């Protein structure tokens, strides 16, 4: 038990230190090369301008670099591979016991983390240089959704075909057989969680929420004795906390797509890994652990549909956290209350994942 606890805590600490160490170099590069949008302005899901949002955030959009999410995935990947390399060069205890890169628990989330990071990085670079295929720069929403759907489909196929996952866990029922439907379910879940990545819009908000969610799944994986997966969640948590250290107001940089895409699709994979594979209910728990993301996404969809069919807005600004800003809440109040809400959701999700 002691070695398992150390195996989880140590990667979180190392990942945090790696993130803190690399940030000054990254920040210097981002500022020196003016890696931010050259023109302020956001376009909603309906393609229309968002003047109220632009009024609230115009200054930050053109003076604060994007791509801060590099700190997160770089720290987690370096930590994961670092422990693996130490175990290879120094075989035997204690290095081998601390190595958490394994085929059955960490290969898949590590791969999706890197894949999402690279696609998101491409989108950020196109957005910064204004060479994308939509008005705000970067990859169009359709292309990003297609990429996420394909990643989800491939991951779902791997779970179904290679890992023989054909059911999902349900509290008090144990499992529900769904067979090949796991593949489209995987894609739809990943799309739903990815869409909540728009929560990145206020200093410290996204970082805090993602830290809570990955921490929650680390607890679930540890309880299921998926110690290597718990250690990976801890490495993710350490990287997120390092990012958050520099993202609290005033933000040194923004997470942007390279962070949000990597985190959301990896979170989805971890949720499925803590479901039937871990004899738990990690997927159902996702509905609550990721509720801040889902509500954020839902608020944007409701706003778009209401404007289209009712010719009126439900919120002053969508997503929801910007609505609270618009009605007069200071940004720090929005952030702190989201964090509190996120913790409550995570605690409920942990309970749901482990009962029955």
C-alpha cells in the first residue's frame, strides 16, 4: 500500500516541478514571438459576432499568448517517459516499482494525450498566424469535431476489438451489455466532453476544473487498484497545477486548443478505462465529474438554438461563465464558485463510480 501511494504522489510532484521549470522558457518564447491573436474578436457557434464578449476580453486576447497547454501535456509526457527510462537504465527496485508506463493501463491515454495536443497545437498556430479556414483563424469547428470523432471511434474500436469491452458499468446493476455500440458511444462521449473545452475563457477557470476532474479519476483508479492509471492521472494533475500556477490572474498565457483538446479526449479515455475494465462505473461518473464542462457546452447550444428559433437570447453571453461576468460577477468570483461546484460534482462522481 505504501509503495502504491508513493507511486501516485511522486509523479504528481515531478510533473509539477517539470512544468514550473519549463514555463519560463516557454513563456519567453511565446512573448518574444508574439504568439497571440493579432486581432481581437470571437465568433459564436452560429457564425455571428459576439460584441459583449469582445468588450469584456478584447485586451487579453491580443496581449496574452496562447498555447499554455503545452506546459500540461509536456510535463505529463516527460514525467511518464522519464520514470520509464529510469526503470530501463536502472532495473530493479525501486525504479521498476515506480514505473507506471504499461500497455494495459497507460499506453492508450498517453497516446490520446499526445494526439490531441498535436492537433490542438496545429489549430493554435493557424489561429495565431491567421491562416486557418474560418473567420477566427485555425481549423474550422467541423474539422475539429471530425478529428475528435475519429479519435473516439478508433479508441472505441480498440476497446471493443482488442480489450473485449462490450458493456458499461451501472450502479446497483453491475453492467449493461451494448456490444459494438461501444464504438459510437465512445465517439459521442468524447465529442460531448471535448465541446466543454470552451470553459477555457477566464483566468484560472479551466485549469482548476481540469485539475479537479483528473484528481477525481486518480482516486477512482487507485481504489480499483489500477495504480499505473492512477499515477498517470497524478502526472496529469501535476502538469495542470504547474499551468495553473502561471494562469491565475493575471494569466501569463492561455491554455487554448492544444491544452483543452488533449485534456478532454484523454479524460474520456480514462473514464472508459475506469468503467468495466476496472469493474467500476467510471463512465456514468463522468456525467457528474465533468458536469461543469457539460453545462458549459449545453449553455452555448441553448443560446444558439434560442437565437435561431426564438430570435432572442437566453444568456447575455454564452457560454455560461461569461454570462455571470456580464451580469457583474468579478472573474475571480466566477472562477472560485466554479471550482467549488466542480469539487462537489467530483465527490458525487467518485461515490457513484465506486458503489454497487
